[in-house]
């Protein structure tokens, strides 16, 4: 191969090599702007050398030029798709100019306007390639956002599970430990502490299993779990739960799980924020086609200013609103009440009593 053919093949080889790197070497894609800029610059220099007569046209120069131009168009698209926007624009512009300007090696225009028209027409391919690259880039961005949103939703749901269930079991452990400290025989209290600890560990195991194996989170709890939670709360003392639950009540699994979560959060707040409560009235039943959970207690904490409300009820209210329900908490003269109305299923046709599924909360009172 003589020197002239080596010079003719150089820009073609460079452009094709850049495309191969962009398509098949993902680790080198951060360097694409520099590589595409290099390929475009080599092509422009080679075209200028043709115009100045430094390089003589050889047989097959036109075919090689078309291959080179097509490769530069692809390079422009790759730069737009994978490179950071500022550097991608510069690299794509240089590659587009080179892709359109190669025509001057085999075409002798009669006027500057003809030069501009021919180069612009041939360079439209680079513009199309850049548009395809921008479209594919937008798809990648949307996919990344969808994955990020899914991961965020999963983390938030796992955080709610840990807050609602683990916090409840830990607060139960504390209550049993406190009861055992004043009781003559601490053994029953220790057994209850152990049982609550085992439940907390099972929730942690479930959470870790979801994280490790990327499994979907299923509903936790049901109406039977409400009975068990009420019994455990009463056993931990000092407040007793008077549960009114129709044994023949049937609701969808998701609705029952949400009702269970509401009860758990409500009882946890009673234990944390109303230590003087002696009675908790809990009603779970059908109300005008919806599942209603109503909880009241007679405990008014004397330390309202010492503890701020946590994020449990606001987060739970958001979950209830997502399913088309409504969660309302308010202070009473001698305690606190929580009322939730849940649709029988996630149906847009059902609407709560209020004009919109919002949550109202008395800001001056603690979350009980």
C-alpha cells in the first residue's frame, strides 16, 4: 500500500473505530466527545487537504468517502445519546460538518451557494442521526427515572413497614419490661418481651428478604391480626382495648392489610403519647359500603410540649389517600380519636364523605 492510499484510508478507519467504541465498549463511552471530535477533525483536515491539492484523488475515493460520511453521522448520533450535553453538541456539530463536507473531495461546485447547498443536503443525515440519538437518550432518561421512582417507592414502603410494625413491637417490649419491673414475678413479662422481639425480627427478616431477592412487597396483616394486636395491647397494659369487630366481615386483602396497619399505628401512638390512657375503643366495620376504622382513647398526656408528633400518621394518611380513602384524627375533651374510611377496593368510583381524600389533623395536639 502506498502512502497516498494510507492517507485516504486514515479518516475512514478513525470514524469506523469511533463507532465501534461507542457501540461495543460502554466503559469508553465517557470519552466519546473527544473521540468523535477527533474523527470529525481528521475528516475536515483531509477534506481541506483535498481542496488544497495536497492529496490526489484515487480510484474508489468516492465510495470510501460515503462510508466515512455514514460513519461520522453515526458518531454524531452516538455522541448525542451518550455524551454530556455541552460536549455532545460540539462533537456532533464537528462530525456533522465533516460528514457533509466530504462531498467537496469529489464534487467541484460552480458557486459558494452551490457549495453550501450540497454540503447542507448531505449533512442532513447527521442531523437525523443526532435526532435519533436524542430520542434514544430521552428513552434512557425516562427508564432511569422510572427505575429510580420504583426504588424510592420501595424504600418508602419498607420504611413504613419498619416504622409501623417494628416500632409497635418495640413499644410493646418496652411496656412489658416496665410492667415486669413493678410486678412480683417478671417471668411472664419477659416471655411477652421475647414474643414481641420475635415478631420484630420476623418483620426485619421479611424486609431484608425483599431487598436481597428483589421480590414484590405483599400486604401485611388482616382482620384476624387486628384481634391479636388488640389482645396483645391489652395484655401489655395499662390500657384495655374494647374491640368491636364483626366476625363475618369480609373485605379485600389489600383493604384488610391497610386497616391492620392503621390499627397498629393508632395503638402505637396511644402507647407512646397517651401513657395515662385506661381504655381504647376500637370499632372496625362496614359504614355505607366502606370499611371504617374508628379508635378513641381516654388518655390526655400531660407532656404535650415535650414530644412532637412523628411522621407515622402523616405517612399513613398519604397511603390511605392513595387508595381513595380518608384518615381523620382530632383531639377530644378527654382524649384523642382516629377515624379512617377505606373503599372496599381501589376504585375511583368510590369517594369519601369529604369533598376530597385529605387528612385533617389538629396541629396543636399530639399525635395519639
